[in-house]
C-alpha cells in the first residue's frame, strides 16, 4: 500500500533515490519483488511475476488520471518488469542450486 501511495502522490512531493525516474522504478520493484519472494516462498515465480506486473500496470494507469498530475509511461512499466524478472531469475537459479545440492546430500 505504501508503494502505491508513493507512486501516485504528486511528483513534486515524491522521494527520488536516483537521478532517473526509471532507476527509481527499478529500485522500487527490486525491493517489492524481493519482499514478495521472502513473504511467499512457495508461490510460483510466474504467479509472482504476473501479480507484480499487474501492480506496476495499475500504478501506471492511476498515474494517467489527469488530476493526479503524474505522467504514465510504458517505459516505467518496462523498468518495473526488468526488476521483477531479474529478481525472479536469481530466485529460480538459487532455488535450483540449493535444492539439487540438498537432494544430492540426502542420497549419500
């Protein structure tokens, strides 16, 4: 909820962590995706990706409302998606590595 509120408040009042709006999007969704992975470790990566992508799209659609005084950009959603897919890729590689090594240790 906090991420959504920060995303839709007028741009003059927002906190910018980086000089580029796209980097802010990437940082926000790196954190959101990491928290989602830690909070719901048994949820499949594809489901997490769709849910987080839908959240990013919802943010952009909200920003398209004129009285919000924000700019909705497809490039922002692509930045969100790059962060989501990057973290989920790392999650899947890590999961496969640790699960395989754990299973192999149990056999011997």
